[in-house]
C-alpha cells in the first residue's frame, strides 16, 4: 500500500485555507451586524455595516454551497 503524502498534504492545506476563509468571513459579518446595531442606537443608518454583513454571509453561503455541490456531484 502506497500513500501519496504530497496529495494528502495538499488536500489538508486547501481544507485548512477554506476553513480559515469561512471563519474570517463569518467573523467580519458578525462585526458588520454589530456595527449596524451600534449605529442604529446612535441614530445613524448603519448601512455600511449591513452591507458588509450581507456580503460576508453571502460569501460564506457560496463557499459552503460549493463544497456541498462538490461532495454530492
């Protein structure tokens, strides 16, 4: 039995990168929601925070959806 260690390492690094990307995007999305809530308490619109949150959460959903598509397909 032969194990392709290079291939295993590549898969590990790509998976690690994807997890880090989703984690950072989700954290930035939560920060955007927090900024919107803070701005609304102060009487401002908070549109920038909401836009950032929506874009980050949409990117998270796209990455997860693509991963599911790759597994199922």
